[in-house]
């Protein structure tokens, strides 16, 4: 399905009708295949390869696709749909992982704000504005000679997974947005330090100003894969573990979060359950992991912890580029 044939059928304004149409298109599989680009986080002797989506999630076909605008709720619903019904277990990123993806991107675009006048600010949620933003990114990538599958960032801001949404009494009705990176403050004097030391500066620090129904042209959807490959650098031993389980663990969360343990989903979205009982990664969300290895995904983490150094929880010891081939799902 070409995006140019589809988007004229959508409402001009944001709201439940547009969100439902976007989710229906995802259910029908009318999206570009996700290309996972592996990036590496190193803590002690353990190397973690984490898959980040090469670009923002797009509906359409090659050469005619659209980086859809999403609310925090719609972003989670799409991740759940892909996980349960499309054999693509995935999650919304943390600010840490967004910083990492930007740091290791093969192509870095500057942020593209489109709110220079009161009228532009008033219409930032309209479908036409999102199409304009997505088309600008496509034009920049063509000009730079970028190819499909290259890791590209500043393709929008993220709705982040953060423990703050679970701590706040109104977290289920809020979204935490973040991103639009710059290398240094000189590139944008109005920017803020990123969540991590490797994230440069950001136009949007992690914040809770918007409710869970908010969307605009800049709020696109990037994803992270739940399957993480761990390697013991000393022995060469490898294993596959769940990112959602890592994120909740007091020690392993250092690979994915600068805030300590973090539930990897939005608290305002109930867990989607498939007809065969399949649930998205991280569902349901416990506040503490079960002891004694009662969960297979949790038990799988235990052998790796002995190779981790004693460190402040939530601090990455090192981050490096992973040299690997991106894979499609």
C-alpha cells in the first residue's frame, strides 16, 4: 500500500479516529519491514548487542512511506501489536537507548522544528504537518546518499520508557517525551544536556508536559528489539536474553537505563494477549523480579551477573559500536 494513496483517507486532525486508522494499518501489515541495527553496550566483561530500529516506523511501501505521528498510547499499542501478532517482540526505547542510537547513527540529521509562527504551532498535530516532516527527512536522506537500513537518527522525538511514569500518580495519563539531539550546545544554545554523556545535547529533555493523547509531527516511533545477545568477552560464551527483563533487574538495567530499573511499557495500556496466550515483552509489569529463578527470562540473567563490576546502579561502564549486519523482520 502506498502511503500517498492512504493518507488522504485519514482525518486531517489528530484524535481517536486517526489513531484507529493507523493501528488498523499496522494490524494489516502495511508497514515497511523493521531493520534492526545492533549497537553495543559494554559493562565489565559483558557485551550486549541491542537492536534499535534503523529509522522511525513507517507505513507504506519502499519509496512511498510515512513516518507516522503517535501518541504515547498509540506507540505502545503498535509495539504490542508487532510483538503479539507479527512475531516481532519489541519495546519503546529509554532515553539511554535513544542517546545510544543517536551516538552510533551512520546518518545524523539535524532536528527539524516547524513551529516558527503561532499558526504553525497551532497546527503541529495535523496530518499534513506530519507528512511534511517525514518528506523533509526523506529529502535529506536522498541528498546524503543514505541507503535503506542505515541507522538514521533525529527522525523525530521518542515517547520514552521511564520509571517516572510508574511513580507518578497520573503516569497512566501522561507521556514522557525526549530527544532531538545536537552534538554540542554551540549547535543550539537552547538545548539541554542529554540523559547520558554520550547523547550530546537535546532540544527536548525527558519531561512529562504532555498527556497520553498528545501527538504532533515530531513525535514519531522508534523501537528496540526485546532479544539481546550477551557475550562474555573473556570466555566467548554467548546467550540470548530479554531486554524487558534486563531493564527491571537492579544490575542488568545498566545496559539500557540511566535511571535504574525501568518497566519497559506505558502504564496506561493494558497488556495485549494473543489467542495463543502470547503477551508483549515485559507483561505484566512486576515492581520486583521473582526470586529463585521462577521466571525463565529472569533466570536467564543470573549467570551473567557474576561478570559485572560493582558500580552505581544505572551507570553504563562503556559504550561501543557493534560491527554487525542489520537484520530485517
